[in-house]
C-alpha cells in the first residue's frame, strides 16, 4: 500500500513539473517586447507638427551623412529623449532610415551615435509617414507622441 502511494506521488510530481515547464515557455513567447512599428504611409509631417504638441527641441543635428533626410532633430517628450528624422516621403524613410533605426535600437551601450556625441540609447522607433521617431525607453512613448498629432 505504501509503495502505491509513493509511486502515485512520484507520477504526480513528474506530471506537475512537466506541465509547469510548458506554461513557462508559453509565457516567454507571448511577453516579447515590441520595439518598432510602421504606420500612416500617406501622412506628411514637418518638425513644427511635433513642436506644436509638446515635443521640446534641444538641437538640430547634422544630417549630411544620411541620404534623403530633410533634417534630424534631438529633443524631449515626457522627460525622455526623442529624435525625429524627417524625410521627403514614406518610401525614403523605409529605404534610408529603417536600417539605421534597427542598428540604433540594437547597439550595445558603449557604441556612440554618429549624429549625437552624447551617449543616448534608443530602445524603440516608429516610422509614420515621412518621419522616423527614435524613442529612448519604449515604443509607447513614440505612439503617444504621434497620437497627439493625429
């Protein structure tokens, strides 16, 4: 009788441990953090659109090394660093800005940004219309900024 109880308990322990591992894998996959978004392909922005809704421009950066940019500006929104890149068109952003944005959000903290000598680290970006928005912390900051314009 005792052997049966021990055997049943061992089987239950094995079943419980196996099922909890499967649940952990499901949680890890579904909790992936979103870091980029592409939206509003027909929208055309000017830097004034962002200034008018509360983005604080700190300085205009040198954009001569970045093809087809109208300008690159560094500033703040909700006390976080936000860079705004303006291009002539949505296709110009996709062709020229998206690769750079991917590199920026994936670089190690020791790398320096060629457009800005300070050690700013961006973790998310949104491409909306003719703009590329790099956000310091999370994609929701970029989305909030755009929602105030739209």
